[in-house]
């Protein structure tokens, strides 16, 4: 009798496991839900690229059909010294995407941040000439883009070149080369891989003045014969702003220039704003308990507000699926988010669709329901 009971229990557990697997596999995924409308992507980190984060990798492969590199292709990582490139992680990143048949994004080629100081200086520490800096930019882009020609589908060529008022940021690129550094960067990228999709990427394009600056930049590139294909709106957003109407207007006005629009770094900060909303990575604010109100978990009321916020945004993206070609989340789970430690060190942030245990949050289902 005990033997039969044991067999019955084992069989029952086995059937329950099979049922659970079948149920999980039958559940809708982000990439399947929005297939044919736009790619759903995610930024991945070094642990996910190298397979150390198995749980994260499982979510990536199940849910997403596009990847962006969080840091491994930025200049300070891939080209740390004048005479040395480091392609170890970037090669693994591209291999990950190719193996899993994903739309692969390269991020990024020309940025004022996370670029080593040597790029802008001679061997005596003085600023280099315009021609010397153009040569360095050319060589870097030719080397990096050329290495992944035919493998990377889309490059963020220039990143965050605009001030909040829409004028060009006075970065070292701008000060040494002049405003045509943007045109040159796009030219070099196109020469290195004539078939790759070229993007301009920035944040806070929901702000009318900054959006106007982006539109003017696109028109200058087009007038110069540059094949700019996409403007990336990062969409590092807050729980209450910018509004869905602002997102709608941003996509409409950018697309009117003839480019596609990508949502490139989506997350929604549910924590109190410590700075006046921005995505300037140089910002750093001291710890403050009032700025970290949910150290042990997110209250249900905030979970529901986050779900509604994501649903409202994805309704806009779905509406504009003729011009929106990609929506990429900046991180896989809440544990991966840059907002846990920026701009306030040690904060617990909850900006994504999957919680710290890798489980889908109410916002996940809310996003799926927007496709109709």
C-alpha cells in the first residue's frame, strides 16, 4: 500500500511539474505579443553576456528579441588606451545576439561621458587639435564598426549631444572639433558599414526645446546626405511625468522628419525625484532616507500605479507602431537597474517589469494587454 501511495505521490508531483512548465510556456511573452509591430529589447550587463546570471539570461531569451549593451561597448571599456582595444566582452555580447537570432544594437560610438581623458589630449596633457581628434574619432569608429560589420544591426552613433534648451552641448568633441563632429561621426560610421542602421540617441526629448534641437540636428544630417535612420528617445521616465500625451507628441514630431523612432532606454522611476528629472550620469546625491521610501519592497498601490503608467506608454507605442521600430528596457530586472545607485547611492528602485527575483510584476501583464 505504501509502495502504491509513493508511486501515486511521485506521479502527482511529476504531473504538477509538467503542468506548470506547460502553463509557463503557454503564457504570452513580450517579443511574441509585439512581433510585427516593433522589437522589444533589453540592455544586458557583463554577467548576462558571460552567462554568470542564468536567471537573467532565461528572462532575456524568453521575453526579448533585441539587445543593447549596457556598458561593454562604451569607449572607456572597448578602447581604454590609445594603443589598445579590448574586444573580449563586446565579442561575447555580439555572439550572444547572433546565437539567439536577436536584433543587435551597438551603444555607442561618440559620447562626452565614459570616454577616456586621453582621447582629447596629447602626450603632454594638452588639448589636441581638431584634425588630431577627428583622426582619433575616425580610427575608433572604423575599427569598432568595421569589426562588427554585418553583425550589429543598429548603431547609436552620437549620444546625448544636446543641452536641455536644444543647443549643442559644449563637450570636448564640440569645443575641439566644432559642431560638425556629429556629421563626421555619422559619415565615418556609414563608411565603416554602409548597411547598418544609424541612430542619434538622447534623453528628455519630451521637452519641446530639446526635441526641437533634435529635429534640427536630424535635418542638418539629412541635408548633408547622411543616412540617419532612427532617433532614439531614451525614455528614462518618472511615475508621473512626462505625460503619455508628451510621449505621443514626441514620437509624432520626430517621425515627421522621415526617421523611425526607437525607445532606447526605458525605465520608470517610482522613487521621489532628487534632482529635477534628468539622465545626466555625472550627477551624485548623498543618501537620504526620504529619497529611499521602499527599502523592503514596493507597496501594492505603487505597483498598480506603475502598471497603469506602463500601460499608458505602451498604448502610445502601439498607436505609433508604424514609426516606432524598437522599445528597449534599460535592464532586465529591478536588481539590475542603474537607478538603484544613481543619483542616490544605496537606493532600492523598482523601475522595470520584472522584480528582484525575476518574477513579472503587474506592469508586465498591463503591457501585454496594450497590444490589440
